[in-house]
């Protein structure tokens, strides 16, 4: 399985420096280990408001699951969510160059208090310069020890009232490369790119060298929708029902074992 191959390479080459940054190895008694150590994955007790018959490709094949949230999730008991299998969270921070998600700070602080590893994501706007969007994200998401790599959410926006542009694939890839470079330079770790089946295909995003992907596929395994391509996270539902979270929420799986997860965290957290 290609995903496992990627995880194995990551673990074998655990990075001690990123973009010129020198890492320090904490001693066993270093108090930073308490704040940064990820808890062992809890038993996943996720349900779904619109279940899919996954057959043998069920997301439960993977032991580590998490969520992504934004302003639509206003009531989250993070301790309960963690106890029911939420092992990580990606939280929407910004969009374009002038919007901040109104729930970002609340979710960001509450997830940390509950001990849920979390990262922030930016929703890319196709009618604004990539450099402006990167600066906007940097302004609102400070570097914080232990946070997950930042995420750039890139997808088509046909229903946007202000920007439904479908730009040439070469231009999209150029923006993706610039965002990856700017984010890596600022945070000292490569960002993750979240995308959808059509956007990935239309823009040949696999040509963005060195990109790490979080892929959406809510009716089939990523191996069926993105054949031959590596991924780290799989968004498999937009209608999950999880104790501690009111209403529907996006659910995701990490593409490896519990040991792979710990290795990934060790090499990719800030």
C-alpha cells in the first residue's frame, strides 16, 4: 500500500531540521514533553448521519481519527470528543486575505486545553494573490510549540458570490508551490494541502513536488479516487456524529498505525 510506504519513509527519516531550523531533543524529564506528547488513540465511537456502505474499505481500518471544524461547529465538548476517539483536529483560521473564522480562537484554545493535537487551516481564495493570503494567515496563526503543520485548503468554489473562477492548472500549481514555500519558511515545517477529487485531477496537484496531501473522498477509499497517489489524511465524511459535538462534523482518518501516528507527530509538529 503506497500510503504505508510513505509513512515508513517518514518515520525512517525523522527530521531533525526543517528549512534550516535546528531542532532540540527534549530530555525525558523535560516539561515540554507533557505538553507535546500525544495521548494514545482512544476507541473510535463515531457514527454518521448519512452512513456509507464501505465494505472492506471502511475507514475503521485505521486506528487514528480526527475532525476538522469551523464556525459551523459552535458547541464542542472537547474532552468528550477526545474520549470518544478524536485524536487530532484541524481548525479553520482564515479565508482569502480578509476573513477570520469567528470560532477559530475558541476552538484553538479549547482543543489545546483538552490535549487534542491541532493545526490551523487556510481556505484559498482564487481571486487574491497567494502572498497576500499567506501573510493574512501568518498574522492570525502564531507559531506555537506542538501545533500540527498548517494546512492550505485548495478546491473549486463554483458557488462563491465573489470568486467562482476556474483558473488554468499551471497558475493553480504555481500558487500552490508559492504557498507551500511561504508557509514552510514561516513555520519551519511543510504545510499540508487539503483538496478534493476534481481539484486534484483538474490541476494535476501531484506535480507540486514535496506536497503532503489530505484528500477528500466520502464515498470510496482514496486508492479508488486518487489511484497511485500518496496521502496522509483522508476526509471520509462530512456528516459524522461524534459524542461531544452538536450536529454534523467532518471526520478524517490518518493513513497509518498508531505507531506511525506517533512517528509522524514526532517529525511534523512544530
